[in-house]
């Protein structure tokens, strides 16, 4: 699924009318959802060529963190437990994302309202995150809006103006954050 997003996310984003009209926050949210639509409309067929010549056979979903930089602002969109931090010129780490875990109050409420349960930090005893691209089997209730499903692709999006104290941004999936703290990684 990560290869699918790598291949289709940017091209889908730049074609989005909101992106073309510089409504970047809306474009990012719509593009996360559009990844699910592309998968569903093509019955995962777009994944098959990306999985050839690899040992990967899973069609599980993926988390996604995106940093969109314009001359005046930056936008960080996140769905799942990938993270983005800002390292400042005065050597401070600023978290720009929050993990979407099933036990988080708002996530748990959505899951339970969708008819699911959180058991040992997992949705219905299965997935340990509450937002992702893909995982369509958790998004199949036709009576619910896409942002009300057991798992949602909707990203949180923050928008910040540059303050000239930015040194660099560091982004990564959950695995890297399990190995080291953000401060260690930035140094």
C-alpha cells in the first residue's frame, strides 16, 4: 500500500481542483480519501503491478504523513502513526503530528459509534491504529460517511506560517520512532 501511495498520491494531489486553487488543506484531505476511492474502483488492481518482483503479498493499508511546503506556509497531513517533527534552529523538537490510536478518546468514540470495539488497543481485536489509507474492509458500512467508519483515511492537517526558526523537518513511520526518541533522531 505504501508503494501505491508513493506512485499515485502526488499525481492525484496536483490534479485536485482545490490544490490548483491553492486550497491546500482541503486538497490534502480529499487526496487521502481519493486513495481509497482509487483502490476500491480498481478492486486493488492498481496494487498488483507494484507487488510484482517482491515478496510482499499483503494488501493491508498504510499510514501516511505528508509535508506540503509553499513559499509562505507548510501543511502537515497525517493519518495513522507516522510522524513529522520540526527541528528548530535553537535545537528544539516540535511535534507536528499525533498518532491515531484506537484508545484515543475521539477515535474510540468514532469506532464505537460505527459498531466496533477497542480491545487491548486494537479495533475489534485487529488493527492497532484508527486511521489509514486502504484497509477497506473496515470502511465498508454503506450507512456511514467515510469519516465515521471504523477506520478513516481522513488526515489531521495543521497549517503553519514559517517563522524563520525552522532548521529541518523529520518524517517517518512508526518503526523509527520505536527505536529512538525524536530528540535523538534529530541530533
